[in-house]
C-alpha cells in the first residue's frame, strides 16, 4: 500500500467543523503512547497495526476522518479502508498540525 486515497482535509478545517458543532466520525490510527499524549475529543482509537482485524468496529455508512501524527499512516489506513468499502478522508499533516482541543 502506498497510501492512495480519494479525499483529504486539513486539520484547521476539521477543527472549524467541530467548532461549528458538526458531529464528525474521527479515527485515530496512532500507537497507544501517541494516543495517550493527546487526541481529538471523541475520536475512536484503533492503531494502524490492528486495523485489518478491527475495521468491522467502524461504520461504513458514515464519512470518517482518519488521523495519525503526520498524515502518512492515516493515508495507508485510508487506502485500506477505501478498498474495504469505507468512506474515508485523510487529515493531511495529522496531529503534528492540530491546534484544536485535545483529550
């Protein structure tokens, strides 16, 4: 997988949607220690290495924004999930560019 996917969104656009009260489905594919260091509120956490086994926990009927540290792992996750029939959007730049709230 080279991380080829259909859609992307910038971190500031995700934050703007959240600030406007939009309910977003966000999947964080970072490792546990990265997740614990801070994540987008209400995001679902499935590390990339577990995604092939746990993708059935996700809703194929909802658009899902996929997040990692820089956008590379999330692009791989997006490619995999798109191939499995999910509607996904890669958050370009990842959490390294996130200025919104963290849990």
